[in-house]
C-alpha cells in the first residue's frame, strides 16, 4: 500500500490547523466546517451522515503524518488469557519509530509547532 497526498483534502487539513493555531476551539472549527458543507473524512460508525465533530479534529491535529512523519510501533497486540481475544496495548513512546516522509507534508513545521503549543 502506498499513501499519497490527496489534493482535494490537503487544503482542508491545512485550514483546520490554521484555524486552531489562530485560537478557534475544536467545537467551533467543527461547526464552521459543517455550516460550510465541507465533507468530513468519513461517516461515524453510528450515523449515516458525514459531519465534523470535535474529536475528529482533535485526532487530526495530533496526526504526525500531516507534518510528513510516519510513526509506527505505537501499540502491541496481546492475547487476553481469560477470553482468548487479542487487544491492543500502547507501547512507551521510547519504543515508537519515526520516519520522515517529506512528500506527505501538508502543514509547515512552524504551523505544527504553533498547534502543539496550543494543545
């Protein structure tokens, strides 16, 4: 599988980052995007319509792929001995692996740092 930049969605991502860096709350960003009819990335599991919600914007602002960094090894699968089911457990951040992928970058490092300071 090869990830590529989506030319339609990239400006929306950059706009969300800019709005948050300028002091808009997660809820106000969601309301603005919904009022303008901007299509959300995917419909929620329990609804049929696509709508922005504050939690999806929060997840977007924390996604390092938008700054051109691929992070993996964040979780590990463990089998629950009682049920036999596999569950994901977070790994310590020291175990995470990061790789720079400049062609994925949508937001500048300066904008990323402004958003991180807000968070």
